[in-house]
C-alpha cells in the first residue's frame, strides 16, 4: 500500500516537473497576443537569475511535497475506547 502511494507521488512530481519545464514562449506565442507597443505590450520582460528560478522552483516543489505528505501520511486522532 505504501509503495503504491510513493509511486503515485513520484509520478505526480514527474508530471509537474515536465509541465514546469515547458518554456512560456511555447505556450503563449506573441502571434495570439498582439496588443501593439512591442513584443510584450506595456509590460517589459525582466530576466531573473537562474539560481533564483531554481530556488523558487525547488521551494514550491518542496511545499507541494510537504502538503502531499501531510495529507497522505497523517492519521486522524483515534478515539479512546471506553470500557
């Protein structure tokens, strides 16, 4: 039973990682969002350092994993049986 839960959790994390690795440009091409005023309209692209991107991604995956662990492996409080 626990092996199945771990296997499902790993599969979910792999799926999230695959989705997160898709470049944003591949999803939202500028051909569909032409508002004039340059490639990004009134917004400008700010390039973030790679270390910051990796850190935020790992922190997010860690929080998701912690939440999954909490809900899957925490047991509800058991009622005491009275004699």
